[in-house]
């Protein structure tokens, strides 16, 4: 997905409410906002990437429904990170007690929380360096596990707090480790 970054800071400093209203008024456009207030406009993914992302989300949601220890989210969900950025990972999961600590209004808008688990699926038009920085941003804001899946090279970068990024070459499966106990993603259908 190609992203366009617009510098609005010198013209207007969008409040959280204004950014939320902008997103609601333009539901066909996917927006993110950086911690410094830059507006990121992201194009839709290609069909093949959308299919693979849907397959991943289906597996995460199925596991989450059975496990019941947290809530899964798809790529249309916005999160307000502690650093002020508004981000939408391709898939995310939040532990239930953390989710329930939010009030109803917070849950209905861009929840002011960093997911415990995030996934970004690199599409052919994505910039790897930008997505790697985004993964690090999730970690810096409280994520406990992240996967950056690069279908083209069949590599998965695994992000964990206080550890170097681990790169797996063509794994058959991925483990949710202690963040998503019992969740194993078979890569067949994702590659």
C-alpha cells in the first residue's frame, strides 16, 4: 500500500476529536497520524494482500474467540498510542483486562492503548524501512509481541521488548509465545 504523508503542523494542529471526525467523514480513506502530527493517507491494499490479511485475521479472531483472554482487531481499527500517534496495524490483539479498563467512550473511538500484539503484512508497494520503524514504535509504546510478515522474501521479523529483532526465514508456523498462549499461525495460505 502506498502512503502519502502530509505536513499539517504549520497550518493546523488537529485535536484528537478533529482527527476522529476527519476519519469518520472519510470512511473510504485510511488515515494514520504520526506522533509529530503528520497525516498519513494510505491507499487500499491489492486484492492478494487483502486476501492474505483476511486469512490472518480470521485465524487470530478464531483463536481469540476460543481463548477469551483478549480481543482481536482488524486493519480498520485505530489506536491512540501513548506517544500521541494514531496507528492502524493490519491485525492486533489486546488483553481483556487492559481493554476492560477503558471506558465505553474510549472503546468506541480510537482506543487510547497500544495493543499487546500487532501484525503488519508487507504489501508489494510498502516501504520496508517505514514498516520496521512502525513496528519499533509499537514496541516503544507497550506492545509485547509484533510480527512483520514479508511475503515476497518469505521472512518474518519478530519484535519483542528489550530484545533484538529476530528474523525467521520461510517459517512453517509462528508461535504466539506467552503473549498469545496456544496461538500458532500456520503460514500456509499466508505466503
